[in-house]
């Protein structure tokens, strides 16, 4: 038996998604920018998918920019906002008296000549953290807001980090390692009051939580298809109308001049179909005959049973992060005396697939930055494993995984000299 508990790393493509994509690899192969009938049929498919993605997050179709994935969407949001602010600052400096021009619509306006400050959190995905580190090398100041042991950002910490020169706040919606849900709506209010652009990486929230960009108060939001049972290599960036964004690439006038390049019609159609399925499952699941609340509760119940049984059967184990404010499918657990990478391999040999952190940083020698941010020691961080359930996970798989964890942890502890030393019973003095 094989049990897959790494759905936060990637999900299998849903059958209906593959079916929707297949024609665009063959008979419907035309370039969506062509004006002939074949090209216009491809264009119709692209725009239909744009509507579907917009529907998933409560946006307008014209506010969706297709990208190659969540990483590109994050980078476009961050570097594009900074570049637009710099261009605006240069224009303001050249204008008579250096007067700033107010932004149109509801777009953030805090983009003056000295607009060189970004706020993010210490638990962001590497796509955001590494982009911000590049900004720092280019002279932009970045504040990394910390979190407590619960793995949740305090909105007031974001407020206190604001400066007159702040032009962008980027805080993820749901953490990829802990599953903790961040107070995006509260941070959105703070950003709006300050006139600062607000971006959220919603890659791990899409399909798991209802998303409404108006209620959340975000100006930019990143999505990835392969996290919602769609194809790899496909994503999208929501860009609120009126928000300034400069393209990262140069070429044709695709995606309203925000992202040039011939459209990946098959991938776009796949993302659109995956978004439709995710939206339906967040409303009513005809296939399973259960409401979104029932579906979420079912997954959460299996996750909670998995945790509680392991905590009872495996001593010196614990759950990391806030256990109430998190997505239903995710748990991150520490097992003293069992090194994480070794445990992942031991579980794989016993038929269970999981991870020791973000798949994008697996293999790193250093412990997860997310786990050290919540206060774990390097040793504790290296002894932690993430399990993430999916739509098709069933109780029998949870039972199998629990026994595999018990056996694997016991085996690793048995061959660990340091663990045997710390748990050894002192000899009785004669």
C-alpha cells in the first residue's frame, strides 16, 4: 500500500482538468493571439479560463494575469510593484516642484521619491523571501515581521513596521509548512489606511479556504494551478484595477502588457477548470454529496485523528503551530531523536510519502526557516515532518500512516546514540 500525504507539495491532476486540456495539445493548437478562426477559438478558451480563475477569488476577469506558476506570480507582484514605484518616483522628481501625482481609482498612493521599503514576514515561502533578499541587495529596505510560537503574524506588528517610505506589504495567506492562516483582512485594512500596496501569496489557501479579494483587501494575490489539482507550470496573479505594476519581461502585448509571451493555452484551460472544481467544492460537492463545511470537516477530522493517535503512541512528539487557526489538511510534527530527512526516507520505505518542509527547499542542510521562526531549536527543526492530506485521503490510509510513523520513529530512535543517551535511565548506585 502507498499513502500520499504531501498534497501541500503538489496535487494530482484532476481527471476533468486533464480532459479539458487535451484538445489544446492537438486539434485546438492555435495561437490565441492570431486573428483567424482557429486563433479566436483559442482566445475564447483563454478568456473563459480567466473568468473561472476570477470567480474563484471574487475578482473581475480583467484583473487576472496568467503566469508560469506561483513563484513567477510572487516575483511579478514584488519586483513589478517596486519597479512601478521607482518609475513613478522618477517622474515625480522631474515634474515641476517634485509634486507627487495621486493614483487613480483605489490604487495605493504611497510611492514617492524615497519609496524604498517593503514589509514581509519571517515565515514566507522562498519565492517571496528570496525576492525580498534580492531587493535588499539592490538597496531596498525590507522589514521581516516575526511570529510567535503559533506561527501567526500579528497585524499590529505590521502596523508598527510601516514607514513613510513603505510601498509594499507581502504576507502569505496560509503557511505552506504549518498550515497556519494569517489575518489577511486585518492587514488589508492597515495597508489601505496607509495607502500601501498589499500582496498575499495565496498558493496554499486557494481551494482550501473561500477567497474574496474585496473582503481580504488585497491589491495583488498569487495562485498556482498544481496546488489545486491543476497542471504544473501554470499560475496567476490577481492585480486590482488601478494598482501600478511594471512587467518583468519584454516582448509582445500579452496579458495587458503585464506578462509577454505566447499564451500556454492548454495550461491556462487547465487552471481555469481546476479553479471551477475548487470553487464548486468550496460550495457544494455533487460527487461526494457533502457541503464544503462537511468536506473540510472530514479532512480536518482525519488530520486530527492522525495527530492525536501519534501523540498518544509516540512519546516526545508534538504538533507545531496554532492547532485551531490553520487549513484543514496540514499538520507539522516534531519527533525528538528522529532526524527529519531520515524519517521521510524511512516512511517512504514503509509506503508513506510526506516531507520535511517545503518541497522547494527540501535537501537543505539548515532547518526550516519557518520552524526556527516559531522558536524551535535547529535540532528540533531538523526533527520535524509535514503531513498534508488531500481530497481523496481516506481513513484506512490514515491508519496505515499512523503505524508507519510509529515504526519509523521507533527504528530511528533505536539507532540514534544521542537519543539513547538522553533517554537512558541512570544506573542505580550500589
